């Protein structure tokens, strides 16, 4: 089946003014101005009302946190008190809670034009040992690509960390389960729907040995590495007190300074650290919304990118954002970026690139993130029919500046997964009702 997505209103790709042809799971042809498909097509989709983007890629999230949005115990707090307030609440998480939280988060994401998501799941209270299996099952059911990061915490409060004892595991438990899920689910081949990454949570919930052994395991199985780093000044002080080094030095000591690694937040780097990260090819996921909510600071996005670091975007957890919307993440990244770099320093084209090609690089993928021949047919199509877009002259800029938040059509691996603004095969009213009921357990 050859599908021509024809004559888009605008497209975030060069030489594709008349659209593109999809065959199977891939883009097989770009149609330039005044041209037509080189060979016959079986079907045509009229995209003349649509702005066409590569599928957006979310490189940092915590799906389980959809159950604790705007929680009274955590609102109006900075990161450390926010975490210590919520850890005991999250310790109640059970398999049925994680399943419905994952389903809702994935649905929110795909409705916003997201086609690939990375979730950092680091919470494993007793009974939730198969958390990664649950997330993989839900991603497969909805049809999204996913990098499921097997998170970990082994430093509890009694060892000087932040999390309570009930939610941490021993290093042996962590490494054994990491190897189990890698063998079961990790697919390093191009076009993969599921990949696994390994993700010690943060310097204040792990130890050096776990970081080092996790890096070795990633080498063995050819997977990516992920962690929170340099999100707050408190973290910098914690690392100096606990490890005697700054956070980036901890990465260097434990074998993380490579293209395998991407970091969430990456706010408080000095100039030398930015240069070192760029030289090593370490990626950074910019989480603008949560950085603003928790008053953590502003990621030095342009400096990191100029130094050579892949720069991606993420919505972060839904207890610190508090939504799972990638288009909102693009707008937030633009606005806060301009506070740091000026009105012309960060453009709508920058944030579109970060949310697609940049995010793909963070995840170690060259097969997604762009509209190009040979790449996977992951696409997000938006209309400009709402009043908020009336009078807009540049369609691509309008998506960001006028606040687009819901896609009309979304394609993943050549299959429509959102049609007329609705996720295929999902009863939104039922899903929302079930999720609300589950969230009641965390009041």
C-alpha cells in the first residue's frame, strides 16, 4: 500500500512541498513543488488543511505521576521538599495503578502529536517488580514507540538519600531485573517499537557502584543510559557532600561520558562541563515546564547544542508539569529559552528540531525524528481551524506561538493512531473515569 499524504498546508521538511509517500512503515518519497509521485499510489490523503510535522519525541517522563497531579502535599515547593512529600504517597503504587497511569499518559502524549516516548520508571515498591512489563504491554496496545527506561534507586534515607526504604531495591535486584527486561524487550534494530534504557534515578538516590555497573550492562546490551542531573543547586551541594565531586565529575568517574547517555534537566553546568558534555556527545533533555513549576532554573540549551550535545525535549512527570502534552513542551521551551537567549536566540524552528531530530539523537536513534526518505513514517498532522489560529500567517510558527495542543491525525510506523482528533480504539471517557478512580487511592 502506497499512501500519498498530499499538499500539506505546511511541512517541517525541505523539498516536500507537495507532501510525501508512505509505504509499509517508512517514508519512501518526498514530493517537491510542482511534482507528483514517481510511481502510482494506492491511496491519497488530502492534507491541505494540515501542518505536517515529524512525530514528536518525548525524552523524559514519569507516567505513574499522572495519579498525583496538583497534589496538596507537593504544590508550591522546590524539588527536594517536593520529592520528600510525594515519595510516601507514591509508595502506595500497585500494578493496577501503574497500568492505568501509563495508559492515560500515553494517550495524552499521542493526542499531542507524540509518536515516541521515553518513560523513566524508578519506583519499585513491593508487588511492582514487573513495572517495565506493564509499560511495554500498554505501549504495544496503543501503538506508540517507546524507550522504557528501567530506573533504579538503591540509596534510601538511612544511607543518606532522599527516598524512603519502601521504594528502593538492592543493587543485585536492580541489575538482575535490568538484564531480564533487556533480554525480553530491548530491540536495537532500526524501526524498533520497543527499546530499553537503564536509568539510575539521580545522584541523591543511588551510589557510585550502581552507576558504574549500570554503564557496564549498557555496553553489554547496546542500550542507552539515562538519569536526572544538575537539576538544582541542592543536587550540586549533595554531590559535593556525599561524593566529594560535582555531578558531571560523577559521570566521568562512573563511565557515563558517552553518546549512550542522555540527562534530564541539565540546568546547572559550568562552561567547562558544557564543553566536556558536548565533546563526549552526552544528550540533554530540556524539561521547561517542570523547571518552571519547581523554580529549578533554565537549561542552557543553545550552549549545550553548540558544544555538540544532542538536545531534546521532555514533558517530565505529570506531578511537576502537570500535563503530558508535547506541543505545550515546545511552547514552554521557546518562551523560557528567550528569557535566557533573547527574542531571536530561540526560534520556533529550534524547538521543532529539538522535539524531533534532537530528541531522536538523545535516544540513540537515526531512524526517526525527521521527514526523510528511508525513515520511519511517524507523523503528526495539525489543523489551524480553531479561533486561536485565526489570522496566523506562518503555519509552522503558529503551532508554537498560538499554542497548538492537540493533533488531528497521528501516524506511527505507517499506521494512523489518531484520526479526527481521537485515539484509535480508545474510549476516552472510560479511560478518564478509570484513571480518576485510581487516583483516589493517592489523595
